[in-house]
């Protein structure tokens, strides 16, 4: 592997090995030469016909180390319970159905169940797994990745397994999954994807005591929280947890104190959610680490007691971030901080706020607008067939000659197609709004004219699939701008 890297024949990034098609074909040729007429004697299998022959006729041998099987290439295939029994060296098993495939999901059938997978298995991916559980005596001690989408699983296994190497569990759209096993021995588990597991009512408490867990996705787990109304308080001890997705958890009512590591909290359509407690130690804003908080359509949320104080802490963090940047450089990004919650007004502490879609105010020096701003809009109740984008145009005028300098930024995108009431959307426009060249030109004009600058922020909404076309049927109710410069904070 190192030799191939040194020769630039492969590249490794994000735990993935990438190579040119010619290199891949060369590798295939080398493997085929291991046994030209008997695929069961090769170390790696990827050809659908070869795999169908080996699995369908139960020809597995201890030569096979990996299987990558595109199941969309075959009709239904009947397998024996001991199909994998003889593959003692099998480490990589991927049985997948491409997303673009429109065929029936259940391609492999096991009339009498399935015996345990080989002990050395490291990677297990199986789309549309057809059985209610994994093999009874399966020992996943060496397993690192478990991905089983669109399955008929009701549970994984019984009892406590030694999962010391397990890092990822992805059971997306396993709609019959009712429970999760004890993960207390999965000390290295980093991500758990349970999106679309609509029958799941709760997660095992052991999952919320794992110190290395970074992502927990419960999106569209509609029954989660019933009869339980909250997540366990132990979640605050997950010091590495960065992403918590709770979209569509319609029975969830309370979120206990969350760990300070949280950067992405997605609670869309949690219609019963009333309270959430943020850690007092909010992570600092950094260019490479974003914060995205969404309580879209959480209509029972106690905004006054749960959100307002959090926003003031965010404002302080944004100012600290701006102080570090020193008003230098032009980044023009608004995705470092994104917050959405149900409310009818721009927060009162915004220095510049008004009804309507645009706001204009004076600044004493153009250099002050090398600094960033917090931007905010209020959208009314609506119901559409498409997602929305919120955009912003900025204008800077020198007064006497009405010179205008403007640019547009994408304020927020992928706004859901339906809102049950007014919602506030806030973002951090990191990096200032005007580049140094234009500011220098305006500085010269200001010195000679003696007049102050006027700055205008104009917000508008467009449908996500029509580019910049403005949607006149959806008006912004309020907008606000909070410049993050020294003078603002000295007056508070």
C-alpha cells in the first residue's frame, strides 16, 4: 500500500482508497489469474455472475477474503444457511443495491435462516437484509463497520457482545427495528445512524455512555420517545458528540442538558418538544467548525426560556471570533452559524431591525464594515411544494455621488417547504461584506465629502430549484442586522 502511495498510483482520504480505473482493472486481472475457471478459489469476488455461482451453489472456500456484490444485477437468489460457513478468511462483505436501481429490494432468500458470519469479518454491509436478526451465534469482535439499510431487522442480537473494534452502526430505514442491543463494550463507537427506524421506541442506555460517540441520528424515528418523553440525562457526558439528529421524533417532549461538544442539533418537526437545555460551555465559533441548530416546527418549544439566553451567548462567541479575525480578510460566508426556531420577531438586542425586507442605516467609517454581522429574518406561516433559499444583497453608498457597491450572498438554503407558524432564521455573516479595494475607494471619497456612509441590507426568498428568481408570494415579515464591531459591545 505504501509503495502505491509513494508512486501516486492510489490516494487515501477520509478512510477511502481511490485509484484510476486502469489500476483497478490491473488489480482485477491479477486476482483472476489466481484461478481463471474457479472463482471460489480467488481472494476477491466482484463480478455478479461469479458471485451468483459461488453463493447460489454453496461453493465458498477459505480463499475468499472479500465480496462486493451489486444485487441489482441478479434475479432472486436462494441461499443455504451455511453459505458463508467455509469462508474462514472473509473480512469484507458488501451486498448492495444502487440507489438508482428500481428493482425489488429483497434479492437474497434464506429459507431456513443463516448461520454465523466468519469470525474475521471487519466490514459488513447488506442492503435489504431479509431476516429479523443477525445470526444467533454471530461474534462481531473484529467488526468495525455495520451497515444494514432497508432491512427487516427487528433486533441485532441478544445479550452483550464484545464490540471493541466497532466504530460505525448504520441501520437506516430498518422500519421494523424495535430495539437496540447493549453497546456497553463498544468503546470505540463513533457514529450511529437510525434514520427512518420508525418502530424504534428507545435506544439502549449504554449507547449514551460511550465517550467517543460523535453522531447520533434519530431522524424520522416517529415512535421514539413513546412512552419515554426525554433522552437520558447521561447524554451530557458524551463529550465527543457533535451531531444529534432528532427530526420527526414526534413524541419527544424534553431534551436534558446537552454536551458542550454539540454543533449540529436538528430537531425539525418535533411537534411535542417543550424544553431543551444547552450546556453553559458553548463551543467557540471557528471557520472549520460550524454550528447548525434547527427547531423548525417545534411549536410547543418554550422559546423565551430555552432559546433567548442561548442566542446572547452565541452573540458573545461571534464577537470573540470576530475579534480574533480583526476585521481582516474577506470570507463572505453565512454558514458558520445557522439557527432556526419558532417566533414572531427579531430579537430585541439587534441594533438594526425593522418590518419588511430591507433595512438601511449609517456607519461612520467604511473600515468598520470589514467586520462581520449577525443577520436575521422572520418568515410567516406557509405551505409550498419546494424548499426555499433566503438570500441577501448589500449596498454601500457614499452619499454625495450615490456610488453603489453591492454583492449577494446565500444567507440560508434548504428551508423546509412548510411552516406551521412564524419562524426566526439567524446566521453569522463571517468575514465582512465589502472587499478592501472598494473600502479604500470609499475612504477617499468620504474624506473629501465629509458625509457618512449608508448601508442597506435587502433580504429575499427564492425557491431552491429556480436559482435566484424571487418568490413574490412569500414576503419576509421582519429583518435585522447586528454589526460585530467594538463600538457595539462597548455600549452594552
